[in-house]
């Protein structure tokens, strides 16, 4: 449906650099990155508001650079949704319908207002709406325009948690009903709750595109790992372990046995906290990696507790509340951390 190929654009000291990706009909594609990475600039390029210096963007098989913006059938909704201030919500939603010559305006306005949960605010002016209500009205107007692709630029960042939750639910509903969505955000929690595909941007480049689970479990770079909140991401050197099919990853003097086909040399190691078990004695696990450590911190997590222990490097393990009590875990206690060589992911 949408194909972006080697798009580059320079503005001042910043550049989009050879960005390529595909969005299929019905996708919910989230562009994830820190502020200033070029996400909004890329979104406006897709919307036809900016013509890049190089590359191609094809929509439904046509090069959009040859089409007028109003003919692209794309709607863009910004963080601060812009409505006509002198028109009420009904008139704002009706505007694109009347511009397109659509009949039965009243019935259609009500339909789109009901879809977006704004039907009880049709007589209100924009300056009397909350942030969430304003975004709902802007979405209803986009639906009324007949667009089948929505571009959302940080649509939840200025909302309270209740409004943001309600709008995430609405976005998923619209996507299930056939709207293709490209959504820009700096929140990885927002991304993972909505997307079926994520593209991570760093310094004007798209550095990783994949399904959410792959992005979060197997980040391709140190930036991606830290940005998406990956735990236990270490930098070190990988070497063969003679006489075995294993390798040794060494970081700050700590040697970890790993099972990998990655070539020896400088690399990164990722261990998911769920793959690390904690015991009070070294003989309670058959795992290849067993390390004595001191508990440095304990914090509630979404599931159970995160235990941070110093083994020479800091490692985080996730334990259940029952395990926390059974093992009598507390800050300063000496424990053993255990994990399999196959649980270690190595990246160059």
C-alpha cells in the first residue's frame, strides 16, 4: 500500500538518511524514537507536505510526488489537534463531507462521531473540549474525509492516562475496521500496545524494523536496546571456549558462557530478566552460568519483582512475589544467579 524507498531530506543541520520501509493495507506501523530523530519530518514527507531531496514514495502503486496533496486520501493528526475554532464539533466533522459533496451530511457526521465517542459534544466549540475530546473530534473529521491512511504525530503525549488509554482503544478499533495507521511516538509502551510492526529511528535513520516482540527481545543495536528498555545489555568481547561448542563473553572481568554462531570479537550480550533464576545455594541449578552476587536493589514490576544484583556487573532477574518471600530476598543479601548459555543473545 505504501512504499518508502531511500528517502533523504536535509533541513539545516539535520538530515533524513536513505529511509526505506513498507506498510501493507491494515498495518499499524509505529515509528519509534527520541525527540529530534526526524519522526515528524518523515511523517510530513509521507503526507506530501514535504518533497524529499532523493528517494521515492509510492502510495497504492503511484508516486505521490506527482499527485496533489488533497488527492492522496491521507489524513494527518498532530499532537495538538487543530480544529476550526469558530465552528462547533458538528461543523468541523461536516466540513470535509461538504467539500467532497457527500450527501446525507447529518447522518454521516453522527456515524463518525459515534465511532470516535464524540457524539455528545457535537454542539461544543473546540475551546470548550478537553485534550482527549479534541483528538476524538479530529479523528472523526479525518474519517469524514474518506481517508484510509491515518498519520498520527504523538497523538497521546499531552493527554492524561485515562484519555490516553481510551484513545489507544479507539486507535485499535479503527485499525481493526480497516484503517491503516502510521503512528509516531517516543513511548515504547505505547508502541508495543498498538503496533503490529515497529520502525526505530536514530539520528534521521531507520535502524530497526520488525514485529514488536522481535524489537524488544532482539534489539539490533545498543541504542535500540537502551531505548526500548531492554535489561541486562552488556558490552564486551566474545571468544571461543576450547574443546566445547560454547563461547565465552567477557565484560568487566565477568566471564559468561554463551551458545552462539556469532563470530568472535567485540559484541553485545542480552539476557532477559525472566531467563535468570535466583537461588540461595550454588548447587540448586544445573545452568551453565552460576554467579554469586549481592542484591543491590529490589523493585515491583508489572509481573513480580525485579531484583538487581552485582556479580561484577549488574544483572536484573524477575521473580514472583512467592519466590521473593520463599528465598527471603532483601537488599544486601548474598545470592546465586543462574541462567543457561542458550538464554544469552549475542549481537555484533
